[in-house]
């Protein structure tokens, strides 16, 4: 009973925070797009941490159309990975979540990719809804910041998790053998 109450509370707080954001910041600019994405990241992080699901859905399995990551290479995932290194995200991430070379650590990393992907998928669709609304209310040009930040802060991170997870699975299988 406690867990559903916490999840509902997080959802209500998120709706309230977004309402305040809409009230105080014009929806058709960079500041709103930036604030919305980071507010949602904070709220979705609280949600996924409280959810504590094993995330066993077949959704997380590699699909044939992903062609062992080739599709992600074609859309620039390697450039995005370099961008993360360049801005310091990779260093910050490794500092807070050091990677050990054992099966248990690899399995935890595998789970973290699922959790991260879930969070970015949730945020992606919420921001996409705002993107469509702003495009209709203020015009397509005014909604570009929402679109650009949604692609950079959510879509590419989803691609990155889907690109990395099969590689981590192969490493887990190798570590179990050896």
C-alpha cells in the first residue's frame, strides 16, 4: 500500500511543479524547454527509484531491426558518445557509478541501462506532448527548443542505452563463462 501511495504522490508533485513552470515561464522559449526537461528528470528519477521494478519486459531485449547497433551508428550514436565525453558527463557518471570488472557489477549496470531508458522514454513522451501543444499554440518555430532538447536529452540517451545493453549482455555472458 505504501509504494503506490509514494508513486501517486510523485505524480501529483510532478503535475504541480509542471503547472507552476507553465505559469511562471513562457512555454515558447529555451528557458522553458530546459527547465521542463530537468524538472522531469528529477521527478522521473524519484519515480523510477521508488518503482523498484525488475524491468523484465521484452521491450528491453534487442530487436532484429536494431541490427546489433548498426542502426544507432547510422544516426550518430558514436558522435553523441563523444559529445558526452567532451562535456564531461562520462567522467562525472563514472565517478558516481564506478564500473567494476565482475559479473554482479555488470548485471547492475545492465539493470541501470533499463532504468535510465525507462526514465528517458517517460520524459520523451511528456516533452513531445508539450512540443505538439506549443507548435499548435505558438507555431512550429517556437516549439523548436522543445524538439531539439528532447532529441538531445531524451531520444539519444534512449538510443545509447539500447546500443550499450546488448554489449553489456555479451560481457555478462563472457564473465559467467570465465
